C-alpha cells in the first residue's frame, strides 16, 4: 500500500473501520470501529493526498498523450544518442510521423513510426501501428513540421506536391509517390482543421487509389465482366474523405473514384455492360451536379450509348440501336449546355458530331 506522509497505519485503520454488506442491487454500510476526531481528520487528509497524487499521475499521462506530433519533410537518420558519431538505429523517410519526447540543444529525442523494410510500399498500409515499427532515438532538429510551426500546413502540402511531381517524372526519385502520400496524410492528421486538410486527405487517397487501380487492372479478373466475386479496389481511403469532408468537392471527387468498382472489364460485345455503366454515370451526375467530375461522367454516359449503336446493330436490333443514338445525342447535348467551360464539353461536341454523321465510335466497323 502507498504510504503518504507516514500515515499508512491510520489509512489502513480507517479502511478496516468500514465493511460492506450487499443486498441485491443496493448495499448497506456498517461502522465497526469508532475513531477519534483527530484520527478521522488525519485519515481524511491522507486520503485526500492520495487522490491528489493519483490526479498528478493522470495529468502526467495526459501530457504524454498530448506530446507534440510532427512530420518530417526530409529524410532523417535516427541515432542512439544526440551525437552524429553514435550508432545509427534507422532512417525515417519524408512524411514519417515523429513524437517529441525531449530536446537537447540542436537534437530531438523522438519516437518515429516507420514501415517494415521488407514491405514494398509501407506508405499504403492502412494501420501503421500494426504493420509498422517504432524506433526511439535522436534526430537533428531540422526539417520537422509541428502543429505550431508557422505555415505548417502549406509547408507539408508543398513538400507533398513536390514529391508527387517527382513521382510523375520518368526517372524521378524512388519512393516519391509514397513520400507524397504520407506528407498529404500528415497535413490532415497534424492539422485537421487547416484550410488545406480536405484537399490533402483527398490527394493522399487519390495516390493510393491510382496505384491500387493499376495493380487491380493488371489482374486477369479485371478483364472479366462485373460479378459478385470480382475483387475491386479498396474503398476505405475514399470513403474516409467523404465522411470527414461531406458536401465538399473533395467528397464529390472521392465518390467519382468509387464508380471504378461498378464498371465492367471487357464488354465482350454485350450491351448489358454499357447500359449499366450509362446508368451509373447518369446517377452520379444527378447526385453530384456541382462535382468537377460531372462533365466527365456525362461524357462517359454519352460514349456508352454511342457504343451501343453499333452493338445493337450487330445483334440485329435496329430499334434499340436508334434509341441508343437518340440517347447519346441527348446526353452529349446536356454536357455541352450544362458544362460549356469544361474540356469535356469540347469532347462531347466531337462525339455528337460523329454520332449525328453516323460514324461508328465502337468496334471495327468503318463507315
């Protein structure tokens, strides 16, 4: 038992002076030993001191949980001690999170959350706490953005954009896409109420989506028609954007990505797929009329109907072919009138011209 101010024996006596007898949901308290006023006063003070000590412990823990969290915008070597000649414990890439433990001159004692070296793309692990490892060590006090850093969100966002551009280059820096994803993610995690937080979270999700989509499209199953067993792209990151920033254009853009999982692979000359995809795109436009992706969705719907003109001709269904032509024209005209400033409007104009001229837009037919 914890002893406070040398009154351990009084505290034990006070505790033993009470017993509890339970009766169903209630209990009755029976006093056993009568204490003097001085003993009671001393025991009460002792108990109060215990509560105060417990409160300090809890408060100390809360400070630990509220420790400064930052993100690296540079690669950092983690040392065993605040000395560049000490043992190297590991390397932390751009965008890795660090938790500050203490400072010593121009050194920071941190916990750094890293990914496994054997993991091809550790940035794409959803739960880093499970799949990653934490290293405690020292890094130089440079290139770390904290929540209190002036213009911190812009620094992280800018570093992420630089890494994203680097990843798009033919001989860009290895791992730049992962760096960009982590840096965008940290904008939201460290500064969730910042003006750029929504866009940053979407951009992180977009990078993840594009890489997973590329991997998905390389599988044989992606070439088949949609069916219940066809595995799609993980939707968690996009749905997180929609949940955290509802009613924004970032949520609209995220919802557009989710349409990929509703599309067929190879149509195989069947009208079922383009008909279904037309409905998917039209529904999106109705639900997200202000989305930056709505013009593209309308174009995709019109192009599906244009393709059906030839598909129904090969099936000797002239009536349905004519209906598809009329619908393609209507959708293209809607695109041109509703989104005149969009690049997709010009593409819709070209599609409309071809359809009205009777030029096939699908298959090997030549007019």
